[in-house]
């Protein structure tokens, strides 16, 4: 499986702490290498009936950090959104951003 990072995603994570970025990218590479990740670190779910996503999770002294991806045609993991999670539920504005970015993917 190949990895693609959207430009918007790269802007999202630009200000993440360096160690947090390294931890998230390590999780992503472990996933790409076929490792089963702990549910505290990773979750796959449907945002709606047409949008299946993967959530990579890191928690540090500053809080909870997330990277959202989707798999295109079973061959490409696309990193679409990164954010500092501040509430229990995924906010509707975050869901809208994720959906919009996935719709615009052109590989």
C-alpha cells in the first residue's frame, strides 16, 4: 500500500509538537506494514454510510492528537486531516472538513 499526504494535511500538522508527529507517523508506518495496532492507537469507522476512515491516535502531556486517513481502491492510504482533539465526540466541523477533503481526492 502506498502513502499519500494531502497538502492540507501537511498544513494541519505543521505546528504539532515534533515528538507527536514522529509518534503519529510511526503508527501510520506500522499500519502500512500490516501490524495490528492497539485500539488506543487506532480505530477504523464510518463517518457516514459512504465514508470509511481510519483514525490514528496519540496522547501526550498537551492532549490528544489525531490523524485521519482513508483508503482509496484498497491500494492507497491518504492522510487527509490532522488535529488536536479537544472534545469527546468528533465535531461536526471536523467531519465536514474530512468529507470535503475526501471528495476532492484525485489520484
